[in-house]
């Protein structure tokens, strides 16, 4: 173990000559200068090894004992390092600068990670965090984590909890989404349930109020299905009109409905004809500094597509605070092109189907049958969707007045 330590620290092998060289050994012992590998060559000279750190002290002891010391060689890791540093001072300076740069740059955020969100987009949360100073390139120690989280949470009502935790160059943002509060019915407001579409009633039930239709009846849009105006029946042979009771009507009404949706497009449209010319510009962003190479890269006097792509530079899988932005400009001219009717019909059918699906989702319904009709007229292509559906057609409409009993007249 001691040999390994001496090899790491470094040692020097010396040749000592003098009239009384043993005096030097006595002085080394008195001054606690360790030596080993002592080898006598004759009565006036010997060789031995000492630690590299004791080299200067030995010179002083040699003068006091009137001995001459000649160095035979040096060994050890410290000797090798000293030689490298002596010959390559540029390497030493570069190593020191790298150490300073790493120590400095490790204080800046390179990555902002968001966890815990499902319906709220990550981009929305990152945009709000950027407004409060939590973004790649920000100086980490200067960010008050609790204050930044509270300020960001104020701008995100969809969240109930947000915490910012900074770990060196990484900021972890933990969020919890707020639960949607159910809408509370204000039963103090008088209402009716009316039809929002034409149809044939299949099932109707009133939770409060009185149903005016039954299964099999045909209703028109806007008709009252469940009324909140109840006539209080008097007892038999009674002479007092009990009046009416106004309530908050509620219930459901399922009906078969027929929907007609329509979309139209011109048979000829202007399209893009690219000239084949293309111009590309780039910019580099490092932390808060940006070097823009996009100047004079625009194409003047014409139409062009602008495609922007931004990516973060990584090193061995680790993201760096460097972003490269590439902007590509592709000029084009407008030209009249005939419409591909088959493709246009297919797209219009997809649009109409998506509209019908959205309406069914809003009305908690289902589609029973669909049919498409295509027509060309006046230079336009029209696609009509005919659909038979089953859906909830009741919607609540407020009445004038207040809930409660309205007295009748005395007979």
C-alpha cells in the first residue's frame, strides 16, 4: 500500500557523495524526511529514494552535511502530470476554461418537463411557464419555484395544482388537472322542455312538469314537450279554483329524426404551381442569445410557402441549450385547375359525416341510416347527406315569472 502511495505522489532517486554521507542520513531522520531503497556504493557515496515533495528540503540538509546530491531520475503519477502541464500550458488553460464553463452552464435550464396533464396540452402549460420565466436557457438559481408555480397556476384555470422543481439543468413541472364541476340546476327558475328538432316521439318521460306528447306523436321544432305549467285539479264537487303550479320542468324525450346536411365546392379552383426555386435560411439560439442568418432570405414580390422547423441540439442523447431553426421558402404561382370530382366527393362526404357525428354527440344520439346525393349545378359540386337518427331532442327553455303556486278565482 505504501509503495502505491509513493508511486501516485511521485518520488526521486538521488546519488549522494561526501566525506561523511552518514550525516545526511541522520539529518533526514531528525527532520522526518522519509527515504527508502538505501544502497551504499562505497564509504563516501550511496543512493536512495525520497518523496518528490521533500526534494527541496533535502538540498538544504545536503548543504549542512557538506554532501553533493545528484538526481538520477524521477518516477510516479505526479511527475508525469507535472511534465504534461509544463509542456502543454494551452491544454491546462483549456481544461480550466472548460471546468469554469461547465460549472457556469450547469446553472441554466436545458429541459422543462411537464407531467400529470391529460386533457390540457403540454404546449399551453409551457407557454404559461415561459411568461413567468421558467423556460430553457433561464438561470435556475434566480427562479423562485413556489412564486413562479403560483403565478403560472393563475393563468391556467384548467389546473388545480402546479409545482416547479428544479434539479440542476432540468425543471420538472408536476400538474393536476381540475375536475369539471357539474352544472347545478336552478330549480327556482320556471322552465319548459321544448323540441330542438322535428321528429317522431319514441319515448318521453317527465321528471318534473307534465308531458304533452306520447310515443308515436309527431312533433315540430320549438314545440313544448314537457311543460312546467301544471293545472291543480280541484276535488270533486269543490267550489274553489286551486289555480296553477309553475315548476322547473325537466325530463327526456327520445325521437326519430331526419337530418339534411349540405356542403358545396366550385368545380374549378386555383391551385399552387411551384416555380422550383427554393431558399433556405438558418438561425442559432444559445440560451438567451440568438444568431440570425435569416436576413434578406425573404422572396419579395410574390407568393411563397414558409416552412419553419426548430430542433434542439443533443450530445450523446443529452439536450443542449442550443436550438437550430431552419426556414425554407418555396415560391409559387396561382393557376386555375379543374377539380378532381371523385376526390372532392369523398372529402365532402367525410366533412358531412364529421358534422353529423358532432351533432349526434351533442344530442346523445345515434345514426340509423345515411345516404349521399351528389349534384353539379352552376359550376359547383354539391353533396347532400340524408340521415335517419335516434336522439334526445329535448332542451330546457326558461319561462317568464317565478316558480310556485298561482291561486285561482273563487266561485
